[in-house]
């Protein structure tokens, strides 16, 4: 990116709004902001995590991996076929060269161009030097009537790996690695870990996942955890209750010593142990912005920080780490910047999450354990139904043996409390249940008050809803 503006001895340049971060923050200055003078500051690649190193390119890799598994497993559908390998360079060129990089570049050019003359784009790391006053790197100081902090996060690297000096990848660069490795160690047991475990194992890499705890995705619903771990073990090797205590490089391989005393080696090491908030780079105390113990920027329900003229959104402030949440919060912040007498609140009810591993996973609301542990205080009669894909017609067509839809509801109110789906198109199927939850629909009305096309896969949701009254 272009170098930051040169330092100046003149008075700080003043703006109506300063936005730090070009992920969801970049969506704020729409047509209703043409009368506002706006500064946008970006430290890294324009567009933020989702478009460059997160949601979008990973799902393009995932879809290719899904197809590779379909080829490899075509025999279950009475087909003769095989997966012969991936053109790694062509895959990267198709995803980054033809799609991702041009989008990021054109987005930056648009913000620097004449089409948005009220916006000035600064390149560099922004840090507070006083309330509503930020310095861009070693360069200019700018001030704003309002500031929006949409600074996101970055990969967290465990100390033994960081201090070892061995080369490693994160989600920031693993998709751009020069060649597909024959073997890979993935450190982590969460969403990023299981998505990349799916991608690389499907492409033929021998993958070993190191999980610090007993299970992958351990915070999910118990049924989902049990079912997914069983399926995952058939796709790649998982070493549980272990972590890396030291690592070294030898003859082009990474040799990791584990907490159980054993060694493991592979051509590549991917660290997927979670993310850390970028707020530590903001010098937040100088700006009067309060941080939580975990580094998140503390906001109220309107997105305001401890300085009411400073807002924050997305991964900088919430714990969801989901693009659709950041986008929703950006819409709220945009409204509140324009309508200070008519604030809107963040809505974090019924936030769905999708995990694009194999099988695909989608979840929203409470786990069964959460629902049952709080049932008495809510005077709820908790009912649960687990509907197998293999018991509906399209599940037969898929020859699916592992997929399921689990719904947790309150029989007294009819409200759905949580839903968890594992199997093909899970992230699409979950939307029907998100809608029912968001609009407080009775699950009996949802099941019986509309047509469900037969024999579509949506019948797995329909039958799960119908089965709740049997619980």
C-alpha cells in the first residue's frame, strides 16, 4: 500500500468522522454521509479480514475441497470416479488473482478516487495520542468529532511456537503457500482449525490436528461435539489433550515436541489457536477508551465506548468473530452517527454461526445443556428432537449416514431455544430456524402452517419440528 502521509508541523487535520479499519467499518460511509468529511485509516490490506484472509477465500477453498471429497467418495452413489489431485497454483490464481486481490485493490482505488471526494484514506497504524486524536504511524495527527474503531483481530500465536523461530502459517498466509505440503500439523481445535483440516486433508495432505482438550469444537452442543469428532477422526488424525512445548526445523520439516513427550514432524505447521484483539495497538487509554480484561473494546448497547463520541464494532468489541455480526453492528453505528437523538441498539439475539468443515455445521441459540440448566428459572418445559438426514428422502439420495438436525424448544411457549445442524447445506438449512426464533414463532405453527417442498432436504428441519411434541 502507499506510504503514510508525511509528518507535518501544521495543526492536525480535522474530520467529522474517523473510521479505523476497512472491514465492516468501510461500509459505514454510504450515500447519507456525503455531507460528512471522513477519514478512513487502514494498517494492512484494504478490506479487512473477511475478504482477504477469512470468510470468503476460505469458503472458495472449502468448496473445492468439498468437490474433492465427492470425487473420492463417489462409489457410495454407484459412480466410478476418483480424485487425482489439485492444481494448487491454478486454484490460488482463480481465487486470489481473479477474484480476491482485484476486489481489495478496486475498493482501495475507489476510496482514494474522485468518486468519494469527502473521504481521505490514510495508510498506517492509528493510535490515540489524546481523546479523539490519532496519529497515523510516525506521520500525521488527525482529529475527529466522532471516531469509529473497527480494528478487528489477528492470529494468536502460542509462546512456544513464537519463541521457537520455526516457520509457521496462520489463516493470514496459509492459502498463499507456495505448494501443497505432503504433511501438515494444525494446532488448534476450533473453527479455523477444522475448516483447514478439511481443506488440506481433502486435497491429499496428511493432516494431524493437535487439540489441547478432549474434543474438537468442544464448546458446541454435546450431540454435535460427539458426532463431529467421530466423523473427523475418520478424515484426519487428531491428537487430544496435548500441545506443543517446543519446535525445531530439520531437513525442511518442522519437528514439534508435544506435552506428552512425543515428537511429531510435518512439512508445514499451521497455527489456528484463536485470535487476539488489535486494540492493544490503539493506545486506547490515551483516547479515554476503556478495554475489557480480554482486550475487547467495551461498548454500550448503542456501540459507544467510554468516550461517547467514540464507537466500536465487530471483532474489536464483540466475542462472536462473525462478519454478519460486524455488518449488523456497522449499520447500527452508521444510523447512530447520523441520528444522535434517535439511537438504535445492537441486536445480538439468535446469532447463527456456520462452520465450513466436513460435514458442514450450523448452530444458533442455546445448547441442550444450557437450555436444561436454565429451564427451572425460565419455567420452561424443554423438549428436544434429533432428526437424522438418513430418515428423510433427500438424505437417501445423498446416502448420508452422519447428518442430523437437532432442535431444542420450550413446549410451554412454543419458542425454539436452539438449533444445531451437521450435514450437507447445514448453513442454509439453519436460516428457517433463525427466522422462527427471531420472530418468536411457535414451532408447531412453523411446522404445520406452511408447505415444505417434498422431497427437498428441508424436510429434515420439518420433521425435527414435528418431532418435538413427541419428546
